[in-house]
C-alpha cells in the first residue's frame, strides 16, 4: 500500500510542478505580447481581436486571448488566470491543454456569434471563466473528493465572479459566459474514465493437465482481492 500510495503522490507532485511552470510561461508570454501591443498603440488588439460575425476575423478566436486593451486589463486578468489555470492543470498538463483549447474555441465562437456588430473583443477573461467553471465541476465528474472541496472553496471565495456572466456594456460578458460553459463541458468531456471495480474475486477454470504423477488442476483465482481493496481505498481518498 505504502509504495503504491507514494508513487501516486509523486506523480501528482510532478504534474503540479509542470502546471506551475506552464502557467508561468503563459503569463510571461502574454506580458511580452502586451509590451509590443502597448508600443503599437494597441494595434495588435485591433487587428487580431475578434470582430463579431466577420468571417475574415475568425482567426481572432485563437489570437484574442493573448491580447489586452490596457495595462489595467492585463493586470486584472493575470492573477485569476494563474490561480485558476494552476488548479485546472495540476491533475495533468496534457488534459489541461485539451481543456484550454476547448474553452478558447467555445468562448471565442460565442463572442463571434453574439457580440455587438462591429465590436472588437480581446483578452484572456473568457479563458479565466472557463477555468473557473472547469474547477467547479471537475471533482464531481472525476469523483475526487479533494477536487470537490477545491471547487466549493473556489465558488465561495470567488462568488463575485458570477456577476461577470450577466449582460453588461462594461465587459465582454459573452466571452465570460461561453468560456464558463466551455469549462463545464470540458469537465465532462475530459473526465477520468475508470474501469468498473470487480465485485469480488472470480475463478477461471484452467484446462485439466494430466501427466505422470499429476492430476487435473482446479480453478485459479483471476483477481487479487488485496489489489481491489487498494484501488478502492485510493479512490476513497480522492487519488
């Protein structure tokens, strides 16, 4: 038990370390882009943001989350982006990248379809709300008690974030709402698929083998009850 449990803890720590550096790298990248954007008079945001219902600006769905409209804009997004991004990634960076892509596309297309005509939208807040939604539901879909607790704590500590899902002229509520929906969808699509646990040890009949001085061999257990108990205990711990 100790060896298997320790191995699981090592894997989680390694993934958490990767998640930390992935988010550090992401933040460093958008701040470098912000410097160039500010020097250009925010021409990058104007040129590569999302323009509602303009087919030529569909690529903005990919580029808009990396762009912002001011220093205050990127500062306001950076803290929640790092915290929510790390919590979304610490269970596995590969799955996190898939969730991020889904959130980005869902948020961006929602803005493209629903935002006001001629509006240009840029910023990472749609991704932030997507991570928020993902964290809230991941524990339920994965059946991890620890992640359920994390989701509840985040919901209580950041309850004010839900106001960002309501229509407003002060921000891109469309990106927030569709990003949040994308995060919930990602929690279901990227949930852990666990094999069904065996209800008990089973016996499999082995063909009788006869030889000199040998009789027929009886049934041999196919499942190790101690291993089944270990898996159940780890599952109860939320690991």
